[in-house]
C-alpha cells in the first residue's frame, strides 16, 4: 500500500510540472519510479502517461497552440529522432549526454542571472533546436527542454508556449509509444498500471495549469529555467554516476 501511495504522489507531482511547463516528467518521476519498479516498465509507462497528458492539454487548450512554430520544428524533430535512433544503434552516446547536460546547466544559469531585456530568437533556430531535441529525445528521452528553450525565445504568451510545448512532446512521445505497442510491451500489466495512475496524472495537470494561470510571464520563465537547470543536473548525474 505504501508503495502505491508513493507512486501516486510521484506521478501527481511530475504532472504538476508537466501542466506548468509541458515537459519534465522523466526528470521528476523517472529516478523515483526506478526505485519502485524496473526501468523496462518505467519508460513505457511514462511514454503512455505523457501522451495521455499531451492529449488532455490539447483537448482543453489546443486552440492556443502556435501552428506556425509546430510546422517549423516538427520536421526537424522527426529527422533528429531518426538520427538519434541510428546513433544509438551504431555508437556509445554517453559523451553526448555529458555535452547536453553542460549546455542545459549553462543556458539555465545565464537565463536566470541575466538582467537585460528579453531577446527574441530568429525562426531559423527551429532547425538546430528541433534537430538536436529530436536526437536526444530518441537517445535518452530528454530532449523536451530544448523545445522549451526555443519556444520561450519565440512566444510571448505563456499559455501558448505551454500548449505548443505540450503538443511537441505529445508528437515526440507518439513515436516511442507506437514502437512499444508493436513490441508488445503493453500486453502485460502496463496498460492497467497506466489506467490506475490516470487520476494522479489528471490531478497534477489540473493543478499545474491553474498555477500557471496565476503567474506572470517572468515568474513562468523563472520556473521554466529552473526545470531546465534541474534537467541538466540530472543528465550530468546520469553521466557521472
């Protein structure tokens, strides 16, 4: 019973973060859940819950998604996912994990410490952010914060940013979800476990969304950059430990 309470609490907290920023569940829930169940179950479980969360956000706020930014990033994200899969098959990508962690920490720290006015990213940055985000999503399931960095530099409206980010994560997760389905991963108790955790996921999403509605853009970005910093530190921990 205590284990189930812990799993529910972890999932709910992870989806508060997802409800606010549109990513971050692997960072929040992954390390704890792997202490309670095998990694081979955690990854497919979070993929299924992430996709469900993205669909929930889109059904509620999908009209706010920025279609132009989705069109810019989606092709490069898909290409990057293919490249990441090829790299995973051909090489040992641990050094890439180190580079990504250093980049995330450096970016988050400078974003949190800078005092100058916000700068808008050029649309051409959709190419590197989408491509690299796709690569690392395929390799480590950890590319979501790269999409968030790009969108934060493009979109002024925090609600539009959150929903657009959520849609990108949903589309990215869909690929992994289909692979897991074809591999028969959900033939055992995986689907049942996900169904049991749906109320925790929905509760976390609801709370995260309502927290975001009360934040100014500056407060929202501080939280976003904090999550990016935590993501980078988690990647560095995975590399060194």
